[in-house]
């Protein structure tokens, strides 16, 4: 799984939808590259 993540990481868009409203429209996005890998406690914000 980690290998697959490493291969697909460069293909991630800059912004990814993270929340949808009741009408199934995106109403929340996040920077994908900053949150795509797990981080250590000291480096998480």
C-alpha cells in the first residue's frame, strides 16, 4: 500500500474535496499534498 501511495502521490491535485453538503455539492476542500502522508506528532499542525 505504501508503494502504491508513493507512485500515485505526484498525480494528486493541489486541492481535494473533503466535504459535501446535502445537495451533493462540494463545500470544503483541503490541500491534498500537505495531508496525504501521515505525519509525526511533532510535525503535524
